[in-house]
C-alpha cells in the first residue's frame, strides 16, 4: 500500500492536520495534500468504480490528465481528486458507477434573420 516517506514527514513536522470525512468516516489530512494524496495516505487506493464492469479505479497520473481519480466533494460529483487540495471539514465520497452529468434546460433557438 502507499505510505508517507519518512523524509517528507520530517521535512514538515509541524504540518497542520485537517479533519475530513471519507465515505462518512473521519480521517486526518495534511495541509497542502491533495484529496487524492489524502485518500492514498488513508489506505484507500480506489476513488471510483467504472459504470460498465464496476471495477475499481484510483489515482493514476496525479496531474489531472487521466480522470481516474473522480470523487464527490461536498456533494459535487466528478471532481478530480488529484487537482484539489484537501480543506478542513471537506466531505469526500468515492464515486460509484456512471458519472452524473447535469443537463442545461432547453431554450428556444433564436429565429434567423434574413
């Protein structure tokens, strides 16, 4: 599993700890860590499941390219956990199945003018 490197922890021994919840359970995050790093440090390698097979997916690229680390943050789905810093009081949920996509209400097309 993933673990924090001792030299990283020693480089900032006074790092502020943040209180977050992951799937309703309390966890500590380090100030400056991303949500993905917080999940990995908590021993949770999977962020979401795929809509087709239900297989687990987790942070892969850690730089916002692969979209494998999507989670629900404070009720907002489809958030890239590798790009968002953890914040005190944040509610993180691992995303299950298909993404929820918001659809804007239909509006009438303006009439073409000759």
